[in-house]
């Protein structure tokens, strides 16, 4: 593979930090197909759709009236009513996912240095539901404007990362990555660097978004990024010739990352190794991806370089695959530039066909899916596999159709977003 895009200094740096192994000791998620990692996995095996009619607000006048909306979620199960009122919905989702990951890791059962444990979180929209509600109320009562004293803190993009730190008493570095729909993978990369630099021993990492709101769906609809397919369960159709846009979704994914030494010292469960990350920008257009997939090419190549892997070492790819006309083809072109003819042989799990697109939280959820595949040594089912884009069909693609057992040593997940953002993560079997 051609890696001319890596400067000599960067290559030397990546080789040096790759000596420090970073492992995953806990995972958690809430999303449209499951309120836990195991529930999500069961749904993926069954190819269950999480898409439903929007009930969060009256969407009857909107072009797209369905989304990946979470059903059956009750914040009262882990928050007091007073706490819940102070948080935007995306924080509820973040804390639920983090609780699951934290409990699985067992980190809370051991003494740890709080100053060496941090948070690297992501969100594409922040507390957008709180913003929508406040502005709609203001529009109705302009003569007597009233805002909640919690409005500003609920609306802040970094509200989730602050609540996460407080809940688990993590006093180390705390940061939020905002890179549109590549935000979660960017946050994972940032955490990797903190851990490999020796600044932290452990970090709670992931992303959350709750964008099922009038402004977000209205905005995406106006720019024709959302599908208008009348069949909501077949609307998100990755790499298909008939794809016409994405289906929005909501939720969160969380990982506990630790240095190998820290995890082994406390006999923690090691679920996977975070073996490589990449981050690049195609520097092309505010909303459209560069057609030849240069951002994907650079980001995926960087992740493989850091992991010390060749393209043929990858056994599973979770692509961004939002089902937008421009995005899917650009991503495929970038992947093909990296993998060449071998791409047609690598199983590709396009899970957004079931979950919808969680925007800034998408990468975190898909990281959880990859780790589950590594743990189970199993491929998920696929959904909505229609006649392919001709140029993709000509070169070949191996979309997962039926769930089956498989040897999976290394799984790669790629995310892309408006602004040219591309971010990639590679997880490896222990």
C-alpha cells in the first residue's frame, strides 16, 4: 500500500507509540436496537430494524417522518428526577452507556488514581433538544421571556463529558471531540494518545447524540441529506444504486480504555486491543466528500500504519455507509484505494441500515459492534441489501447478509463527517 502521505517524522512517532498497548476493558451502549451491548448484538444477529415513526415531536409536516428513535429507555432507573431535569437527553444516553462499560470493566471496584483517569467524549450536536425546546417556548412568550436556570449547562456541547467525570470521580484530562459524524472516532484517537503518552492509566471514551428534534431533522431534510423513501425499514440501503439519503438515529456508545499494564495489574477483563487510529481531512467541501475518497484513504492508511497491519490483515470492516449518494461512493473509492481487489473479500458490516445514523455517536456504537464481533468471533447480519451502485458492483463488495461464525483477528471501523472529517479505528483480538 502506498503511504506517501505520512511524513517521515510522523511514521517514526507512530512506530514509537505503538509499543504501548492500549486495551478495552468495558463496553456499553444504548441505541435504537438495544439498551445494552448484548441486546444490541442480539438485534444485529437478527437484522432487526430500529427505525420507527417519530413520536418525540409532531413530524407530520416534515419530509421524513421516521428515525432511529430509542424506545423503552427510562432515565429514572439510574438517575433521580432532580438529576434528570438538569440534563439534556444526550447526557442520559451517555451515562447509561458509561454505566454499562464502567461496571463491566470493574474499575470502580478497585482503588485508582483519579488524576490519571480521564474522559474523552464526543457529540456532533450537543444539547440540541434543550435548545429547541427553549427557543420554541421563547417564540410563544416573547413578551415575558423565561429560560430554565439549567438551560445553558444542558445546551453546552461538553455537558456529557462533565457529568461523566463527576459520576465516576475522574479528575484527569477531560475533553470533547466535535468532528461532525466522525466525532466519536476522533475522541477514541485522542484517548489513545493520552494513554500512550503516559498521562493517563484509564479513560472513559465514546460519544452520544440525541438529534431527533425539529431543527436537526428539518435542517438535514432541507439540504436533502435525509432519505425520503416511503418504506422506513428499507430506507437506509448502503452502497445501493437506489440510495437517497440517511436515516437519523440517537444513542450512545462507551468504552473503557486502559494501558495494558494497568489492566493486567488489577486482573481486568481484556475485551480487545485498540491497535490503531487514523484522522485526516479531505479539505474539499463543507458538506460533500471528495469523490475519490482521499479522506478515507488517508485516515484508514494511517490507522493501519499505526497498528502495524497490512490491508489483507483486516477481517471485518464497519464502514460509515450512511446511504447518501455522495458519501457511500466516496467512502468505497477511498477504501478501494487502500485495499484494492482484496476489499471484495473482506466482510463489511453496514450496521446503520438497522440503527440509523447516530451522527456524532455513530463511531462509538460501531466500535462496540466491532468489539462484540471480535469477542463472539461472529459476523452480524446485514439488512437492506439492494442492487449495488454500478461502479461498486463492478469492483466488488462483501456486505454481510446472514450472521455466521468467522475468524476475526482485526476489525476496522471508519467514520466521516461534514467539513471533510475522517477518522478510523482498528481493534484487534487479544
